């Protein structure tokens, strides 16, 4: 069973121009924890966990459509 560990924003990820303020896979505010990012079509999307990033990568367009 996978669990999400939400950690504070890594100093390596602070200051990135993220495309949004929430994890598009689970909806968690990224201010609560940012573990990973992906650059997709010129925009940087943030994720609370590698599992959420992997879920996004299965169908990025479907996740992005949720915010449009």
C-alpha cells in the first residue's frame, strides 16, 4: 500500500515558477509540501509525491483539463 509523505518544499524546488498552486493528481495545496515537478509543454507542474507525478504522467491532458 503506497502512502504519501508530505514534506516541506525542498530548497531545490523553492522559487520555481509553478503552473499552479495545487497538485493536479490529488488536489493538495503545494504550500503543504512539494516533492517533485515535471516540465510539460513549457510549464512546470508541482506534485506532493512521486506517486502523484507518475499519475499525472499517465494522462497529463486529462489532469490539466480539470483546471480549465
